[in-house]
C-alpha cells in the first residue's frame, strides 16, 4: 500500500488511478457504451467523492511532511 501513497506530480498514485477510471467512465457514457442512468450517475458521484478524499489526504500529507 506504500506504493499507492507515493506522490507523483503532487498527487498519490491512487488519486491518478481514480481519475483515470473517472475519465474512462465519462468516455464510455459519451460513446454510449454504457447507459447514462441512475446507477452510472451514482457510480460517478462515488468516484468523485473518492477522488476528493484522496486529494485532501494528499494535501494533508504534504503539509505534515514540511
């Protein structure tokens, strides 16, 4: 788990992975590969919240390391 906590361009690897997953979800909705329904919207919302928490944790980590 320490690998996922490493910072790359001021963000942890887990933050990058979550953002790539979110972009992939948006791309699939735009291409109509997956339907734009309530489950997709809830999934996108959960991903956004996880990204927010991950970025907030990265920020706190950078502040505490100084």
